[in-house]
């Protein structure tokens, strides 16, 4: 059973999401919060698997709430935005969010997103990943490899770069002529060695460490 906490200051939004999720086998809404402070309190009290977190709420907003609960817990945060690439999405991912959804997402996409994030994958479509790359690059002007990449093998670095490009495990397997199971194992080992929570954090690490550089910044 995937336990979900809803955090949004709009009662109708919470009611709509609850109606969709509670009707899905294997998913249960365990609580609702109307602001960030209440979201933090309920997240600690109820220990949900996934928090659907509105980024703009009165008082403590969703970004600040995510910073308080995501880095030091096993729960996953999905940021809810009004647009497909909110100005705060980059900061939310850096704060520990596992991905994001637009508020007018289709019910099937909402259910899929909750399941994807609950199993530890990132909820970032390849097209959105490419748009975020530009943001990573603009902000990480001085890449710092740090110690976390030192333990990676050459193959693992190659796989990590493909994750950063937005490829799924199946796409990585096809690109490197591996089995999907082997690709998945590589990704899991990379996350363990680097100490990141999920693929979203792995993408950020790849670009901010300088492991991956967008093609338009590579000298021809």
C-alpha cells in the first residue's frame, strides 16, 4: 500500500486528488495539509511514502517544507506546479523533491506519478530534463566533482551521463547493448555509491559535478 499525504491550500484541489487516489487499488490518502507547516508536522507524524506538495502555500511554502522533510527521510515529494516548468522547480529538486506534476494533470498521469516516485524513480520527463539542464548549467558555473564520483567505474560514469540525458533504464540498456536488468543494477549501484536518493538527484549531481556538459558548451 502506497501511503500519500496531500499538501495544498485549496480544499477543492485536495478533494479532487483524494477522490482519484483513494479509488485506486494499492494507494491510500492518509492525511491532508493546508500549508507547509502542517505538511511538515503530518509528514513526521504519519510517515507517508509520498507527499503531493503544492509549491505555493501560505506561511511555510512547499519549497521550505520540502527542505525540512525530504533530505532526512525515506518519503518522496512530488511538487505540484501551475505550469510545466515553474520557476521554483530547480530549487525544489535541489531541496530533495523527486519530481513534479502540473495541477491539471490527467488522473492516469497522477496515479502513474505516485507509483513511479514511490518505487524510487524520478518523475521528470526527458523533455523537461533537457529544459532543466539549461538551468543547472546556468547556476553551476563552477562544477565541483567532489569525492562522490571517485568510486564510480568508467561504465558507471557512462550510465550516469545517460541518466542525466533523461534516458530510462530500457533506453540505457538499448544504447549500451545491455539487458534492462543490468542497466537497472548499474543505476542502483551508482545511487548507492554517490549517496543520492533517486534519479532526480542523480541528474543534478551529474551536471553540477561537471560529469556531464551540455553539447552547446562543448568546444567544437
